[in-house]
């Protein structure tokens, strides 16, 4: 799976979550309870800021992925050694009781 496909999948998942949240906001629009009104307002505010926040996070993640990819291509033995040591440590921790 390429980075582009992962990014598209993440966008689609976020959009589905936002659609469900918008449906919840719309479904509770007739409620008169102050707690529900406050929760609706807070959720609506977060939903409005969500696409911008996601775009920023996506950019940061893609930059980190690209940097890691470049590092692995420049120094493959460091990446192999680091993965090997990480695997040894995980095996040691998992074997302990």
C-alpha cells in the first residue's frame, strides 16, 4: 500500500466519522436540555476545525514518512540493525513473566 493510498484511506475514514458526528448534531437539534446544547455546540466547533487539523497532521506524517524512507535508502544497514535490536528487545520483554 502506497503513502498516497494510506492518505486517501485516512481521509475517507475521517470523512465518515465527521458525517456520523454531523448526523448526531442534526438529530439532537430539537433537544432543550442545556447540557445537550453545550455538547452540541462543542461538537460542532470541533467538527468545523477538524479538516484543517487533519490536513496539518497529514502533512507532518507524510514528511516524517518521506524522511524515514530517505534515511533507509541512504543507510540501509542502520535500519536493518535498528530493526534487529528492536526485535530482540521486544522478544526479551515479551519472554519475561
